[in-house]
C-alpha cells in the first residue's frame, strides 16, 4: 500500500485515527477541506464534518471525499466514532458502492472500547447503557449488524473465537466478498490490541477492493505494520515541537463527565485558571450584552500570559443538537487571541474544527501522540508547517483523567504525570 485516506466525520476523530501513522514516521496531514489533495502526504485524514448532517447529506459528502482523493495505490479507512455517534451507517453503505465491502470493528481496547458478539462494550458497560449513548440515542439499539441491516447492507459476523482460531479465513472471506458481491460488511469482534493486530495483518495483505471501518484502534495496528507505505511517502527524521513560550489555552466544548474530571485535574495540578462561558452568551453571540465582556476577559488572560481553560457551561435549555452552534461561538470569542497563544488544547471535534476554521488554519501536520487518542500537531500550509501555536486535539468523552494535564505538560516540555 502506498498511501492511505482516512475519512472521518469530525476533526478530533480524524486526528486520533491518523496520529499512529505520524508516530510511525509517515507524513500525516489532517485536513478541514475534504477535497484538498496534499499529494506529498502518505496519510491524509479528511474531516468531512458530517456528524450533525442528515444521513443522506452525510453519505453524499463522504463519497465525494473518496471520489476526490482516491488515487492509484491509495487505500480507504472510514473512521467512525468508537461509541457509534453520527451517520456512520449511511456513510458506510454509500462507500460500499464505490470501494467494495467493509471490514467493521470500532474496538479500541487502549481506551476501554471492545466489540463482543457484535456489540460495543465501553469499560465493561454495554454501549446502550452509557451516558454517551443515552445523551443522543436513548431507546435505540447499538448492535452493529442490526444498525448495518437497517441501511440495507448484507452482513456477516466473525466471532472472537473465529478470529483467534483461524485469522486467515477472514482474508479469504474479504476476498470472496470483494469478488462475489454477496456480503457488503463483515463485523469483527475484538477485545484486545492483539486481536486488532491480527485483523490488520491478514487484511492488509488482501489483494482485492475493500475498505476498513473502525476507530483509532484498528488504525494504530495498521500503522504498526512494516513496509505499509513507499519509502518515498515516509520521513526518517523525527518531528518535535519546541516547548510553548506563550500562554496555553484549553478550549473545552464537550459537556461529558469525563471532560469535567479532566478539567478539574488540570486546574488542581497545574493551577490553570478556568472560565466557564454561559450557554446563553454563546447562543446569542455578539447580540448578548455580556459578549464583549467575555471577549475582553479571554483576551486579557492571553495578554497577561495566564494559562486557562475556557469551556462551555450548561443550563436547563441545553440541547445536544446545538453543539456546533455553541462551539462556533466559543471559537469566535477566542479567535482574536489565537495568534498570541503558545499552545492550544481543543477538546471535542466540533470545538476543534470551529477553532481552526475561525483562525484560518486549514490543516495540521501531526507530530506525536501524547496518550491514546490525544494528538499533537502543527498548523500546515499544505507544503509543510506554518506559523501558529502547537495544537492538541482530543475527543470529548475520551482519555484518562490526566489527559488534559498530560497535554498541558507536554506543551510545556515537562514530564507527563503517572496515571493513578
């Protein structure tokens, strides 16, 4: 395989899926423009920003990205959320018509997500019983085959026992599905990184048209395979980022309990100031009487070199569907101060995309992974790094309690904390 296109539905997902390839030495770009070619990159992770669209709109935009960026020798990886948020089934169904059958496993054992009997389990709890699922999908089933059947795909299931006992049979199944057209999607159980490594090894060798569907878990095992890319598509020199010299801002759009704990840890351990912007201010934007005061408060913190968390508050009027609106408004408050930052930590895919768009940053060249799913990159102009703060992205309901603190310390060039 010479190169890889990752198509993701949000920015933090694109980054956490692509970062293992950068760590393995391949030039890796995360792009906000799903049509930007970045021909010098071995891995392009295109954010189609489809999570809040209708299924039909999401499918159309996803297939357009593949059609625009497909190239000889380039394989496709459809990145999906490990907790199955968004329009992933419609997107996968549309891609099967262009890219062949799909191998589906959203497992990410390093972050506590596994697939057992075709169902996602999050840290021992069935996905349907988690806060994340109940917040947006209460009453709906979270069984992979059922969800794929509902969009008209013919599916097969590979159990954990079958994967471990006869992994080469999966390669034969994929090759058969690609030629006989009898199966559209193959759902594979995985409970350990070794399971994903096995799946990556046997499928990467298949000489037939198909694509992978997964989270960052399967991606990191593909990145670990030797000789995955042309030597020309890789870089030998290790990338590094100088410690941040200006203030560091953590921009938190996620309202998950995990993000709450991560913010509390950063405040307690690093003495970072916290500013919680009321949702009412963000809903009305510049029309709100307190908008200018919040803009000046954030600007003053940056001018005074004060490290801070700026995050969205919560009120009784909260609606998960307004996430993009609130994130865009939060980014607008911060944008005038962006160029003065030494580092930015963006939690939540919508928040990260809104901030980069407001700051006119069209792509990031990824540098390193701070912890599983927490990616560090630098603004890129398409031909290489450009000016601007180092940027860390992380999905909202993701990471250890030390995730924000670890990102902060990494940007400062300090030792990372030891998980307790």
